[in-house]
C-alpha cells in the first residue's frame, strides 16, 4: 500500500491488488484494471524524483515522489525496475499513445475525387478523368502504406473506381448522343406531380429514403473533415459513419419531409448538426471553412453520381426499349414510368429514384450554401471576413432563424437558390440530348 499526497495536498491511498490498482481519497475512488496499466499509469523522472500520474475515468491524479517510491510502485504493478533513461523513454511512449493521430488528407486527393465524379460528362469527361488519374499518380508517389496515409490511399482507390465508371458512362452517353432518335420527343404528356391523383406511397417512401441517405452523407462529411483537420470530437461521438441512426433528427429527418411530401411543396429536411471543436487546431479558420463546405460538397458528389447512373440507365433504356412511351414523373425532368415490362420496368423505376436523388442533393447543397445562420454558408462567410467584420457577422447568429423566415416570406431566397436551379436545368438538357427525354 502507498500513501501519497497530490499537488493539492490531499492524501491518496494506492492499493495494488491481484488484478487492479485501487486509488482512493475519502469518498473519491477509482480503479485501474491490470490490462490498462500500460496506458493509465505514467511515470517520468524529474531531478532525482519522479512524477507519477494515474488516469481515472473522469480525472487524473498526479504525485511527486522519490525515484525509489516510483520504482517500488512499478515493481508491484509487475513492471521491471527501470533506470531513469528507461523511465523517460516510457513517458515518451505513453505521451505518443495519448497524443491523437489524425489521418492525413491532401488537396490533390480531394480534387482528384471531384474530377473523377464528373468524368461521365460528354466531351470534357475524358479531360477530367485524365486530370484525376494524374493527381492520383502524383499522390501515389508521395504516400506510403503507413496508417497515416491510409485515408489518402482509400480516397485514391475510390477515385480510380469513379474514373472507370465515368469513362464507361461517357462512352455510352456520347455514342447514344450521336444516334438518331428512335421516337419523336414527347411533349404535352400528363404530369405526375406531388399531390396529383397518381401520387402513391411509393413516391413518398422513395423521397424519404433519398432524404435520409443525403442527410447522413452530408453530416458524415462534416464529421470526417473535422477529423482530417485535427478535431476528433465528432468522431468520439460516433458521427464519422453513414449509419443514419447517428444523424437522424426525429422532426427534421422524418416528420418534416413527410409533411412536405404530403403538402406537395417538395421534399426537404435536416439532420442533427455535427458538433466540432476547431478552435485549437492549426489554421482553424481554414479548417472551419473546409468542414462547412464538406457537407454541401458531399451532396454535389452524390448528385453527380446519381446523374451518371441516371444517364447510363436512360441510355440503356433508349437502346433496348426505343418504342416505349415517355411520361413526366415528379418534377422538372420526364422519366419513363409505365408501359414497360421486364428489365425496362426495372430501369424505369431506378431512373425515378436516381432523378429524385439528383434533384434533392443539388437543392440541399444550394440551400446549405446560403450565407444565413445556421446554414453552412454562414460559417464560410464568417471566416472569410476579416476578424472584426467576422465577429460582427457572428452576432446575428442567434437571430438567424428570424432572418431566414424574413427572407423566405419576401421571396429573397429564390435568387440565392438560382445556382442550384441552373445546375438542374443543365442536367436536364444533358438527359434530353442523350436519352430523348
């Protein structure tokens, strides 16, 4: 048994049992199991004495004792007697274990992924695919197989996969574009819009699934980018995951999209915000901007992937079912939805899901980039401002909801959403040219 005083003069009793170390002082008591000795017991020499620190579940207790007493404790715990140099080495190793290690990520890897996601576009897709492969090759030469570079390697592997897929869709879309249309373009067909007579539960369920997936990817992107920047707080809360259960807000993710779907106003929602603590990371302003942009950026990548899948499915449908009728489905873009059988029906159903995914993800990205608190765009704008102006802008954050309602009621939000609608219109033109939609 050891009786030592901590830095506050409080006496603690250390009792080494067969399988655990019991530390107590009055009513305070905690235990360190034997398998945790190497992680939770730290000893460091200091001028003929030794600092002993014991890590409890909610506090650390430190003592300044003689080297002989420290060696006696280590011997009782089953460690071999240590020289001062060995004690210092043990402390350095323990400090390295305590120091969080962040996975590395580089700008080149992120830009390579963005280029690869757009490799399916006609004409420019080949150039984007080539740029992505050059960046991947550059990063491959700079990285090793060490755990620190593991995330970069995964990102590069995903990039190569997207390049292969994008080039396949590019070839299919370009070939289809050059073929004569098998049927005349259809105009004036009935519109199956939200709230219409033909609306069914399938549409509602598909919309909710798309919103759930999109919001989960959005919040997971915030969390993993914060981790890459040096803040693992969100990761410690289990937010670096695509599991929707970690991100669901009961009202914003389920009830609100359901209400909007029934009302015919479109499908929208939000998830639980990802908590971050970026104040202590290097270049925290840049980290804040990157974490804020990661969410909308992930939605744009999802939209690009959905559009490439939609283009491929449409080209195949036009190739193998050229004489079928085309109907307008949901909003904006026509999609073949009936008079199909077999594989064509499966492709038509898939196209409806992919179209909703593209629409919702583009609008989510455009909406979140609006510079009004608490949306992601407000954090980007705040940290782009100089310090004084940024602090003034931050003061309106408690009133962000009222400002947002005011902009919505006055119609001022529509111009801010215009970039999203432009992207969707261009995507629609691409589909009409390639797939006769």
